[in-house]
């Protein structure tokens, strides 16, 4: 499974074929929820939070590929 593998694949959809959300996007969304939980933030924080969320997601994907020690 790589970072483009769908998390919630759908084989049939009325709108046509849809692969689902990527695992990278799912991890980033989960990370963002934790980041946003800090309580206070300003309008200029959004792009930094998004960037951090994807850094965390990429680290999570890399950890999945690392050998188990």
C-alpha cells in the first residue's frame, strides 16, 4: 500500500468510479485535527498547520515502510 492507495475505496458509485481518499490525506486530516485541538490560532496559521499536517502524514507513511524492530 503506498501513499496514493485509497483509504475508503468504493467500487460502485452513482457519480462514476471513485477511488476514495488517499491514505496520505487521511493521515493529514487526522494530524490536523490534533494540531487544531490546541485551542487558539489566527488566520495566518492555516497554511502552516496544513503544511505540518502533511509533514506528519509523510512521516507516518515512512514509518509504515520501516522494518519492524
